[in-house]
C-alpha cells in the first residue's frame, strides 16, 4: 500500500501542469506504474498469504454483484448520485478544467434556433397534475388527425389504462387519426408488465395507424449493457423529452427521470409544470422532431416484437457508435435547420409571444440549451431570476453563471420530505440525504462567494406532495411580472447536458394575460417554500449517517471528467453584445439576437 501512495505522490503533481492533449499519455504512464506495483504485491500475496488475496477477490465480487445485479436502494444511490456528476467541490479543479478547456473550440452550438411568434392568448398554464391528466383526455378525444406522445415511459396503472382506452376510442371514431409514441427503450421495457405490454394490443388492432418507437441511447453498449442491471443502465442516458401533440396543440411538461412519465403518481400529487400552446408551426416542428428520432429507434411491431427501424442504417448499440451519433446528429440538425429557415416573424399585432424550442443531446454534440440558459441567467435587463429543480445538482456551467451574474437570483429545490424517495426502505431512503448534502455544499459556496445578498436558496415542502418542477422565470422590476420563462425536460445537471435527449422551450411575451399566468405559477410554487436553514445535518427526526456524508463528498469530488466537462467560457462577452434588455425596440429582436450570439460563439 505504501508503494501505491509513493507512486501517486510522484505523479499527482504532474496532473496539474501537463497539457490537455497529453492527458491520455499521462494516464497510460500512471496506470502502467500502478499496475507494475500491483503485480508485484499480488504475486507476493499469492506466494505468502493466498487466503488474503482470495478473500479480497471474493469481497470485490460480492460488492460488484450488489451494485450491478440487484434492483435495490443501492442502485438508487448510484442512479441519483453518479448519474448527475456534480462539481460543487474543489474550486481549484473547476479553475483547472476551465483553463484547459478555454482554448478548445466549443462544438454543437446551433447556428440558429427555430423561432415561432404566436398569440399569448393561445398559451395556457396548467396548474395541477390532475388538471394535466384531464387535459390529456380531453385533447385525445378532440384530436382529428394526429396524436403524438413523447415521454420517458408510460405507466401501468388504472389512469394510464384509461388514457390508452381513450386513444382506442378516438381511433375507432375517427378513421383518419394516427398515433405516434416515442419512449425510452430500456425504461419502457422494464419489468414483466411495462409500456410495451400496455401498448401491444393498440398496435395489434390498428397496426399502420399506430407507431411505437423506442429510442436506445448510443452510450449504452458493449460489456456495460450486459453487466448493468435494468435500473442502473439508465445512468448512461435516456430519451427524456416530454412533449405531447394533439393536432395543432402542443403540451409540454417538466420532467424528472424516476417518475416523470405518464403514470399514476405523475397524475396525482407530484408537483410539476405544464404549458399548453396552440400553434400549428410549433406542433409541426415537434412532430418532425419526434419522427426523426423514431426513424433511428426500435419499433414495436404487430406481433409485440421489438425490431430496429428500417430507416436506421447503423445499430444503436451493436454497430459503430460514432456512425450512429453522426447519423442522429444529422437528422436532428436537419429538422432544426429546416424550421429555422421556414419560420418568419410576422407583424400581426396579436402575435405578442415568442417561443423558441431547444433540443440538447450532449452525446452527439448538441449543446444549444446550455448556451441559451447561460445567456438568460446573465441577461443584463433589470429583472429578478427564479430557478427551480427537483433534483438539486447543478452543472458547473450553471453554478458559475449564477455566481458570476449580477442579477438577484432565487433557487427553489425539493426539501428531503418532498423528494420522491422520502420514506423509502434501504439505501433508497438516503437519496434525499444525498441531495440535502449537495444543497449544503452549494450553500457553503454561496457563503464563501459572499453572494447571500442576491442569491437565495429555498426548499419546497407541501404535505403529501413530491416535487420535481423545473424551469426559469424572469420577473421584470418595472411591473413585477414574469415576461420570460423556460420550461421543459432538463434538470440543469451534468446528465441533462451530456447524456439525455432533452427538449424545452424558451418563452418571451408581452401579453399581459400570459404574464399574469406565469407570475401566478411562479408565486404559487414559491408559496410552499421556506428559506434553506442550518444546521443542515438532520431533517425530521433522523440523524444523517456519517457514511452518507462520505458518499456525498465522494460523488462530488471523484466525478470530475475534464474530457466531458465543458465550461461556458466567454458568456460575459456574448451578453455584452447581446442587447437583450428591457429597452429592446421590438420583441422580434430577442431571438435574432440570441441566434446571432450563438453563431458568433461557434465561429460561424
């Protein structure tokens, strides 16, 4: 063991001075030295104390089995911790990565983003999950020619069965109605009774009028796909978009990756956000997007078999990952480019609201969501920012943007009691503790950065409710109303940036009625919040175990991967040139200014 430490001591200092391009060579050299030392020690143990070596190997295999092949709470800890990859820890590491990445050219920024100008009166904020479910049923019954459901998965409870029954009834009554469903491959097939079994009869009865697509992340492949259990394999990425189309109506919801789906829990007491928009162009854009992803996904056929789409020339996990990613990248960019060129900002006085749909999938190099959110956080207009996330584990670029912004910011997170795993048995019951510990770390950084005068942290707590509302609101000081908002599937974490397929909309409005709706929504959510308090090592009547503190710190400090971490450098310079402020002469200038900034950022 002493030899291992000596090797690490001699080499660790080199880690902070080598060039980024030499990282692989350094790692190869370091691990080569470690392996030499390990071989010597293993040989000595085998010759002198074989029982110690055998016991150690047996213990490692036992731990490996527990972590990979059992669907217990341990998996939940991995899922909610490792998959998010926080970086609230050592600031020196953040600075190091930022310095190394500063000279690297940013990739994946959209040259332009589709922009749609609509009437604010055609936008409706849905307040509760029960209203959301009722709206789904009504929209299905009213749809004449198309329904498209894009979600993580569909549950198997009574309310989900009623939803599918309403689809069947609508298709029986309207021969022209077609249904497209896009779900995640792994999540929709988990368990004996799952989304596919729920939809198989609908597909069998209507065949060509129903298309069920299952997107498989190109990141899950090889030995990992075989080793990881059903629950853990979602760490590597899922189809996370939450969009529902009904003719010319678009219904968008926020999401969280455990229960953000069309399921019973989602329809009752789980706080989320929901927005209904009537816009033919926006609906057509999302229909094209869902169709593009479906073409490169698996399909559920009439015999309840899962087959690869004939349009997909490269297998998502058996073929070349680079070729599949290039193919998917080209498909998505084609849709974005098409609608960026087709859209036009009309001069109709009734069109007082702008909607910008944003797509992000870091695995294939699409990062537009990250850039736009950083622009919004650093927007120089005189306004107050409100930001919410159900699983508080912000990506480093958003943490830095919040600390560097001069704007008054309010962050809303789920209290441990509002976490979906509160009260669970086993390790799952400590998931709220881990997120609480992440919040503690962030709060300490707030103190160290001396930003408590403008940056505040709040916890959502509502009896018998769980929380995973996501989004951003900008409230202007002049009228104390929200005139801009972001709503969609992203959790603002590492995983949302780099692993999951996400979409959300950025909305700017001058419509007074819509401003009132957005303001009421924001105020309602914060009504159930209280300021983040200390001491922070307990909640309820339970002491946080020391091992949870250790795991939380390990997840923060050991999950640093400079190769994938992309710091949003140069944001301040973009903001300075953006001109997005309260004195803009026209609302139409907002998206064009953002698109121009994104193009300049990408060197276009």
